[in-house]
């Protein structure tokens, strides 16, 4: 029998990835399943990005490049941060990674010593806790308000001598919450008072619907902010695997050493195409956001008028986090029933630290969403 380390044996598979794989397999087998489990846009990247990838294939992409990222790609990230957020970074402050997921993994590896605590507000994305645990750290979960906004008092109470950082993610996966600037300022004050890092996962920053505007955490606490972002979500490029970290030069230098052992450079073709994706971010967002807005309006209308369920309108990202406690507190049971008996794949809130809720992605066509809503209504009716 192969001996597996305790560290890896104790890790749960990513439940979002597991469910998406299951739904895609069922669809490939010819089953009538609508997959609203995973968070990835149903659009193609803008044509210029694909053309840039084709051109990169003819531009000798065959050799290792700097594990920190190609100079051109890091420069494009700097230009993006400057033009979008008026934030000044040099190329030495940027690390290009295999998606935001690997960027986060590297951040925790670089920040956390055994037993160090990292605060994670819940509901929160499935991979934070496992990645912190893999870095021998301890995730400390704090609750959010009934509107899924930050509970600053709960955060302050959770801070101990072992706390090294706080994870922020806004627009939030799974709730869609966007935090107002005054709350972010309070987090910045906490970080200053207790000497903490803020790992700010800003992967959904471009997908906001207008209530709270997005403010990068680096605008509030440049020195303490470790910004994680990438082209996956807003660029409709989840499969390309390009993310980045923006932080202090000293921190990035350490992450670069880690990257040189962990992965080496991100695929050269992807990096070259990502330069174009970053430059054309406004163009692609304008196109995608319009469609996402229509779906969001449809869903909120369905929630209010037909669903017999409740949800707080998402302010950003492309998820709606639905309260099913009027039917059951067991979100896994609800989602299994919905998939097996009604053919819709969505994610139990339990995996994000909030049972009694379900996460539905609206990164799917309006026609599919409409059909999924009918099926969910039938599932809801099956409880009575
Ligand atoms: N952070 C959050 C909150 C996410 O939802 C995701 C989606 N996988 C990621 C990070 C990772 O993104 P990427 O696909 O760029 O690795
Ligand atoms: N972040 C997306 C989600 O939550 C993609 C899957 C994953 O990597 O977790 O659905």
C-alpha cells in the first residue's frame, strides 16, 4: 500500500471542481443536466486574445522563461493596475502564476509558519481553508452580517498573537457581496494595529452591478496588501491558467523562489495572450457584463415572484447564494436531490461554510437559467 503523507491525506478535494466534473460527465453521457455549479463564464475570450495566442505559437514559445513571468506580461499587469485603479507597481512587484488559485497557494506558503492563524470570513470560497492548512496554518473562520457584509467586530475578536493575515474576497464567491470603502478602511486599521497582511482576492473585481463600487485593497493599505487577481473570470479564460500576485518587492522575490521550484514559468503562449487580455479588459467586460446583468435581473425576479426562496441580490461576481432553510438545513441533500431527480447541478452552501444555502452560478445562458429555475421550482415543490 502506498504511504500518503498526513498532510495530503487530510485534504478534501475541491468540492466545486468535483461537482463540475460530475456534471460535465453526466452531460457527456447524454443526461439532461444543466450545470450551474462552476464559476466560469460561458463566453469565449475576445478574438484578439485568441489571435495573440496563435501569433505566440510562431514566436518561439518553446523554451523556459523567467519563473516570475515574462517581462512583457508583468509590464501589462502594471499598466492594467495603473490605468484601472491608479496603483503604481513595478515589474519586480508582480509574479505571474498558474491561475489565481496558485497565486493564493503561494501566498499562504510564503506567509504562514506552523500554527499561524489566518482569518477567513465565511461564507467563503472552498480553497482558502485547505490551502492555509497545506501551509501548516490554521484557518480561523469569522461570521459575516445577515447581508453577508464584513463583521469587523467579529474579525477584531478573532485576532490573537498567532494571527498573521486576513483573507478578503470581494466581489465575494459565493455571496456576491462587495464591501464598501468604509468597511475596508476599518480592516486596514485592524491590519495596521495588529501588524497583519491582507490577502485580497480580487478575481471578480470587474464583475460588479453598480451598488457598491469596487475599491482595490491596495488603495487603502498599499504596504500591507497582497493582491491576487488574473484573467480567468472577467476574461472568460478559466482554462488558460493565468493569475498574478502584486505586492512588495521583497515578498514577490520570495514567491518567485517558490515558483522556481513549484511550477517554473506559466505557459509562454498564455502569457503573451494575457498581455492582450489585460489591455482589452474594458472591451470584454462591457460585452459580458451586459449579459450577466440580464441574467441577474431574471434570477432576482424569479426569486421574488416564483421560487418560494430568498436571496440577497448579488452586488458582483456571477453567483446567487440562495436561502433554502424554509425547506431544509441540509444543503448537500437539497443539491443531491436537485441533481439526481431534476437535473440541475449547483453547489451546497455547506462547502462555503454556510449550510442551509445553495450557490447557483449564473455564468450560463439565459435559456439554461430559465429551464434550471423551472426545475428548481419542481424540486422545491417536492418538499411539500
Ligand atoms: N478565488 C476565487 C474566489 C475563485 O472563485 C476562484 C475560482 N476558481 C479563484 C480564486 C481561482 O481562479 P483561477 O481560475 O484564476 O485559478
Ligand atoms: N472558483 C470557481 C468556483 O468556485 C471554480 C472552481 C474552483 O476552482 O473552485 O466555482
